[in-house]
């Protein structure tokens, strides 16, 4: 894996030419009082280094005579390590992470300047660590002030997170292997959830059993807070209380995925808690499934990123008109965003190191960038009819049988050279399978 991190740094260094890029690790986050959250490295930092500790800085300085890749890390401290875990330390980091030079993070102020002072520009992402941001600005101002005398220095700061988006959008075989493992574990958990859900059980029981499988299979844990939403709870997009007792006529919407070795899966299935859909549930399920299949068809190399959302939106809007839930003509309803009363989110996002992964979607002229082989994207249309639904002006009142139904179907799709591969195909979604 070290050679892959090196290749990634090489590619970024080619892109920045005479510039210097500075990446800050994630901080150690406090949950409450002095209890710490489990550490999770900042994704760009991890992508370039594989280094998994807080209080670190990575520098890429391709123009520097001696050191093109420099790490600043926490020094060894046996007493602190007893409390909060092993530290790689300065000595070991050099060999283990392939850095040309490694310093203690305590030497940052003293050592950083030499890697920036002759750079043509500086790449840095202003993150939430304000004091670190201030440090970078102060360094830059100092170098600008002395530019006339030195005749060199970074004339601008560009965003380092934007810089990485192009690279992270395309997954390598090593990344895909991790996503496939995350997907396989998540598929097992979803299939188990469908087998055990029944009237009388609580949503959190399903959550617990799924997350049990995640951990038991070696995943880090949930990639995001698991949504186990029965009945009308499915109409709350980010419902995470998961504390309701399920009833026989409910649908159960489960949006859950695990993180495996830093890579994520993101799957949603919706099925009846009892044995059968009601007629309205079945109708909406079939419509969402049709929209999802149409959207997946639009996930192809060369097809612009908006087309899969447009496909889902058109299918759903036309279907809602046919059912009498919307009134009007497809194009106009979409133009007026009327479909958003029932389908109010996007159809998908890139997936990888982050659940909502890096990747620039549009060009400066507002056209959408096309999918390319190696992209992994979720495809997740839905229809949600709130129990409190009130039609907009000119739209029909709807029968109460439709109220409180929420359906989403979400798969993770890899763009290949010739088309696509649904990575999450091991979790069934046909109407028949949902009633089995
Ligand atoms: N579960 C997060 C999402 O679907 O985007
Ligand atoms: Mn999801
Ligand atoms: Mn998603």
C-alpha cells in the first residue's frame, strides 16, 4: 500500500509543479468533558499518507532540493502513550511512511518555512482548526512581505481540498477492494435485517443486530448514523432515533452502511414489516424501483453527472401524475420543482473514503462533468409522503391512505470502462423479494 500512497503523492506533486501543498491531520475530538471520540483521520491526509495519527502535518514540496515529502508528527512519549495509545514517532515514521524528512510537530514553526519560501504558490485548505489557519496565513503574509527582497515566494493560496477532488474521484483497485468488502459486510447486515424484522420488534433492535454484524465482520463500525425508520418515520430523511415499535402495516426503511478500513458502503432498502405491501405501498415501491433502475442505466462513462438524477426525477414525476398525486405536465412540474414535495433530495453522491465523497461535479460553464471509469456513486431516489402533507396551490388533495409512506432504494454503483456494475446487487430489491 505504501507504493500506492507514493504514487498518489507523485500525481499531486506533478499537478502542483512549483507549488507547496500543506495538509493538516484531523484533530483528536472531544466527545464530552475529557472523553475522546475514536480518532478518524482527515480523508485527504489519509489518502496521501496512510498516516493515522492526530497532530500531524504533511508537506508536498516538489520543487525543494532535498525533501519533497515531509511529515511533522507527534514525538514518542512513553508516558502519554500509556494513556492514549502507541505513537509511531519521528524515527519510525520516516521509513514506514516513505517521507524524505520527518520532524516533531513541536518543530513546525521553525522548519516549515524552508518548504514554502520558494514555492510559486501555496495549497492549503482552511479547515476548522482556526489557530492552524492563522499560522498558515501568518507564514504567507511574512513571505509576501519579504518577497521583494527574496524575489520568490507563494503569490497565492489555492484550496488543497479542491486540488484532491480530481484524484479521489477515480478509485484504484486497492480502494475498490475495500469498498467491495464494506459492501459485502453491509449486504450481509441488510439481508439479516430483512429476515428478523417483524411486528412488535423495535427499530433499535434491527439497528443493533446490523451494527453487531458490522463489527463482527471487522468493519470499523457504521459509516454514518444508521437510519432504521418504520412507518411514517421513513418520511424523515435523517431519522436516527430508531426507538419505535414496528407495526404489521408499516414499511421499514433501512439506510445503513459500514466503514471498512476507511472505505464506506451506503445501502438503503425498504420492505414491509409484515408479509405484504398495502396497495399504496406497493405502487410507490414499484415507482421508486423503476426510477432507480432508470437512474442506474444513466450511470455510464461519458454520461454527464446530472443525467441519472434527471432520469429518476422524470420517472417519479410522471408516475406521481399518473397516480393523481401531482397534477400537471412533467417538464413544467419539474421546472417548478413541484416534484420536491415528494422527492426532495438528490439521486446520489460519490462514495469512497468519505460517505459523501470528493469529486467536482460541474465545469465553470455550468455543464456537468461526465462519469469516468473508476467512479463509485450511490443511486438513491425516493418518495416520501409526509403524514402532514399539504398540497401546494393547484395541486390535488390526496387520499389519506397515501400519507406516512416513505420509500427509498439505494445502491452503490461502479462506473466501468463499458458501463457500470451494481456493487450492492447481493441485497435483493425486487418486489417479490421484499415480500418474501
Ligand atoms: N446515508 C447517507 C446518504 O444516503 O447519503
Ligand atoms: Mn444512504
Ligand atoms: Mn447515500
